């Protein structure tokens, strides 16, 4: 049936057309014979068959007991007695026990001032109500989050006006609600940061990005500068038309102040290190010149005035000059290490270097009946300064031979494995283990790698080897750790970078 074909005065035709077009069920109650009629769709909503026959009491009984049933009863009676139409949203329990929300519309048909029929529309609005409930829940959750969150939040119009701000943001910047809403976000922005975020905002409005995050400065009401981390997202309607912006504003002023302090300290430390390095070079160079002069003068005295060497002070002076020269050479080695910290690292085979180091002291190994176990992977490559690695391994190897136990043949083992450091960077752990006399770490652990520190009464101990070795390890980006037990042995663990950074 087309709309132009039916009589608008025929209520039955009108209701049938509405039902077909809008998927809305119909119903009517003939008060003269108490006959109740439900359309096909109305029966479907009630979960009953098409041949289902219903009366007034049964129809009312489908409404959920309590408010819904009382409400429909009241509305139906008012429609009859007072000729008042009704339009209500109530709950029913279908024949299958399913709870549904429905919209029931009823209006009276009056003849001779008497209501002879009540007819109306019936629609299942369960899904609509669920959607509305979800939307209401989300809105309530957003409202609670907006008001209670510890970070600043604001709803900002597309032209930059503050529409709504939460308590945290008001506390952060010191303005009242009215002071916010009478300003734009640019009014509170530091003058040097006015252009920050403009490009990102344009991309957001053009939907090229879903959100953006920047760091900028706002001005507190008392004129203090407040650093913030600002995250902005766009809210659009169902048609995709932008409505407003949601801003999350986190105060990072303390972090920025700490960063400035750290940078200042780093700058000072860098300057101090540079000065100390220059000082070390100057001292090393000048002392070397002076000690060289003293050695030359003593040699001339021995050659030209040999009788002077018979003086009882001459041997003491000669020994003092030798010690001075040795000290200057040690200082020079430390200075050289510091200048090579940023030298390019070279890839070399670690297994081969261990063998080469052992071969260089082969005579001492044979003399002491020592056994060297090279368990390093033959294909293990490490990026390092070759001269430093040679010196490091040689020092640990000769120490193990030097500080062997008198009643046991030395056994020295080199083994390596890859791992990760605390920052998840790849490292190589090289363990150098011996069965020597060991070190009392409780007594000497804190000064183990100190300059001129010795822990054994060995005639060749100068207390410089471990100090220089530790500096060389750090110069190639590594660290050294030690485990030791007196009378059992020592394990030096070298944590080295084995890849170029």
C-alpha cells in the first residue's frame, strides 16, 4: 500500500502503515467487548506465536511487576476515564522470560464523549536503552576521572577557549574557574612557546593524527613559570565533525629543574675533568723533563767525578731519582689511558688474544708448571683497543702466576659468555679464574684497585698493575668485578662491550 492510497481518517490503515514502515508493532483494546488485538510485530516482541490470543489481564501481566506494571495500569485507566493519551518506556518480561525495555504509546478513540477503544504503538527499545546506559556510564566515568585525577585536565574549544577545567589544573596554575573560562589557552602560555603545538594542532583538526604530545610552559597566576607535558586529543560527533579538544596537562616543572641541575653538574664535571687531564699532562711532561735532567746529571757525575759516588748520600740520591722516574712513568701511563677513552674500537678475536698472551709468558708458565685453560669460543669477536686488551690479559695472567700457592700447580682458566647489562645492552663477560692465594676482600676489597695498594708481601708488588688495568678496562667501556677467597683462589669478571655502539 502506498501512502497516497489510504484514508488518513482510517486509523487501522494508519497504524498498519506505521508498523510496516517503522517496524513498530500495534495494538488495540475494544472496550465494548474487551477484545485485545496485537499485530504480528507486537507478538514477536512478546515472544509469542502468531496465533496467540490475549486478554487485558494477560497483556498487563507481561509488564514487569512493580513500577512498570503499576505505571501501565495507571496510564491505561487514565486513557479510558480521562481520555488522556500516554507515551511511556517500561520493562516487560516476555513469554520466554527475557526482560525487555519497550515503548508503549496509547490514545483513546472517543464516540459520544465515551472512550470505546484504546489503540496504540509498541516498540522494542532494549538495544537503544543499553546504548544509552553505556553512554551514560562512560560519561559518568569520564566525569569522575576528569574531576578526581591527579593531573590537570581540560575541555578546550576549537578556537582555544577553556570550556571546562578540573581541580588539579586550577591548583596547578592558580586560576579560578571563571578566570579560566574568560581566557584562551594562549593567554596563559609563555610568550616564547606560543608557536609550540600549532603544527600538531592543525594536523589533529585535519585528522592526520589522532593526538599529539608536547612540552611547553604556562604562566602561573603569580607569574611563576610552569613546565607541563601536554597531551591533546580531538572529540568529534557521530558524523565526524570536530566538537572540542581534550587536554591532559602534567606538571613537569620539578623534572625540568632537575634536568637543568644535572646538565649544569655535567658541564662542571666535564670542565673539571678537562682541567684535571690537562694538569696530568703538564705534570707528567714537566716531571719527566726534571727527572730526566736529574738522571743525566747523576750519569755525568759518575763519569766526570767518580769520587763523588763514594759519598754515602749518593746511593740514596740515585735511588730517589730512580723512584721519581718510575712514578713519572706511572703517571704518564694513566694520562695516556684517559686520552684514549674515545679512540675507535677494533674488532679482534678474543680466543686468539688469550693464546697470544699465554705464549708471551710461556717461559714462566713452564717454570711454574702452570696449566692455562682457554675456554673462550674460537669465533668470539670483541671490539676493543687491542693494546689495552693485551695489557689487561697480561696483567691478570702474570698476577695469577705471581700469586700462586706454594704447594699447588697454578691452574688459570679463561672463559667467556654473552649477556645483557642492567640497561639491556649486550655485553661479554670474561672470567679469569685461578687457584692462587686469594685476596681478603673484607679487608682489602674497597681499595683493591687503588693506586700503590698492595695486598701480598711479594718482592715485585708495586700496587700499580690493578689500578692501570681497571683504568684500561673502563677506557674500552667495560667494568671489572672480583670474587676471591683466601687460600682458594680468585675470579676476575670483566664485563666488556663486544659490539660497536
